[in-house]
């Protein structure tokens, strides 16, 4: 295999890696509101590379070098960091970022340099939809996968739904996909609400939602899609939506955010990952090693980072080259094993098809968060993800 460099670059200036190394760049939002997600993603990436190389961090005797670059949750910085990784740091491919807005700014850079960007964990549909190019592969789930799984959980006869989401790509794409998915069920959406990403006071938004829902008949749900801080679930729950017959619903989240779920026993939703749900050797290794090293279970984005790391190693081995065209040929249709089981890159848009999980929250007084107990696994064949890039 031709020499490559796997780089995750920290900062703007770094000595060039040795030409005999394998360089990949991890360009991700290490600082800013999503830094907890970023930290998990990086931990998972490194554990994925370790797992896939049997602890050697080498491919065919060639050393993997990991360089970190901080996109700081700013699209223009993410773009510049990816340009630097491809242009100056010898990276043959890159992984990242966390923010969908940053990811959308980075996509054209991959096309310009004709190098692969493995998107993890940014979610917006448009990344593998209208803004996609052939150098983009995504290991994370997209908004439609979240939405279809959530529609299975919530889309029952007689259910009326209001939604609350952040007013940017992640939230807008998420609700658009959820709207399409709910349209295939007997349920209906009666109100949509969007709030700035840095919102901490949800009083006005909640009052508009309550006004729209209070006279509706049926099983009333407020479905919330939110990333980062703000805690809309907890704050809106404190406003007693139950007085209007409204129950809260949400997608899965990191463990710290799911402390709020402990206040919502019986709440239904869908999740990308929870460490106790998947039953496979990769997840067994991740849970065991993460608990031994960090004193607790792997989290939501740790699993995604690991899936990306394993995908990178599998692709390089399959291609037996670091040439971009060889990697694209190897990755299109590629299946590989992850903490969630089998994932598959769809050839048409390079979206990773994968399982999702319908859950109901169970409360255990000895566990700090609400436990998403499995109701049903939704497999690759259960989740129909439209191709949106044409």
C-alpha cells in the first residue's frame, strides 16, 4: 500500500509527518457548545483505529499518525482547517466535524482537493443530500434516520404532535425529515417551533406551543430535537405541559443530557446508540475497554467515532492504497462491523445505513440518567432513507 498519513491536527501549526506514515486529519469542534460531543467522538475514533488494527495502530506495517484540528464550531475555521490538513499536512483523508453547519462549509473543500471527508457525527440530511459530493462519506446517522425511527415510536392513530428544534441546519433538516416520516403514519403535526441555538429561556416558545396544542384532541406530544446546552426538555417540563395533556418526546442523547430524562419515566423516542442495547463483539469490546480506561460506559458519540475509525482502517485495507479513487471504489457499498452492528455505505450517496432503536425511558434510582430501554431495533431494512442528492 502506498504510504499515507492519518492526521488529527491540534492547532494551526504542526511539523510535517514522516512521509512513511499514514496521515488522516480529525477536524472537529473541540471548543464551543458541542465540545462534550467532540471529546466523545475523538475518543471513539482513536479506539476504533486501535480495535481495527489489533492495537498496533499500523496498517501493513505503516504507522497511523493522528493530528487534531479545532474547528471551534465556526464554519469558516472548519473550512480553513480542512484546507490546511489536505494542503499542508499530507492528510490523505479527514474525519469530522460535529456541527452540521461546519460540515456544510467543509464539503466543498473535499471536492476541491479531491480527498475523502468521513463525516462524523454531523447529522443534517443536506450533507449527503443537496450539498453532497462524491468525496463525502458519512458514518453518522442522518436526520431522516432519526426521523423515521422517531415516527415509528410516536406515529400512532390519534396522536397530534408539536415540534421544537434549533434554528439551523441540524434542527431544520431534522424536523423536515420528521414531517415527511410522520406523513406516512396516522399521526399529524399541528405546530412547528424553532429557536436560536443559544436559547436558554424557552418560555415564549413553550407558550406558543401550549397555545397551539391546548384545544387539540387526542394523544398530544411535544417532540424536541436539540443539541448542546439549553436543556429545553427540563425547562419545558418544569412549565407543566401536562396541564394541557401534553407529553414530551425526544431523540436519544449523551448521558449527561439524559439526566433530565429521569424526570420523564415512560417517555418514548428513538436513539442512535445506548451502550446496553447492541449485542455484538465490537460493542462488548468498547464497553469493557471504555469502563476500564475511563471509569464509565461509552457514550452516544463515542460509538460513532469508533464506527468511523473502523471504517477508515477497513477502507484502506480493502483499497490497498491511499489513492482517493481506489478508496472511493472500496468504500462504495462497503459493509463493516461497528458497536451498532453492521453498517453499509450506500453507493448512491455514501450515507451509512445502520440500525436505530425505539426506546421507552425507565428510571433506576441507582442510575443518574433515564435509561432508554429497548422497545424495538429498527434495522437497515426497516428504515427507508430517501436518496436526496439528485
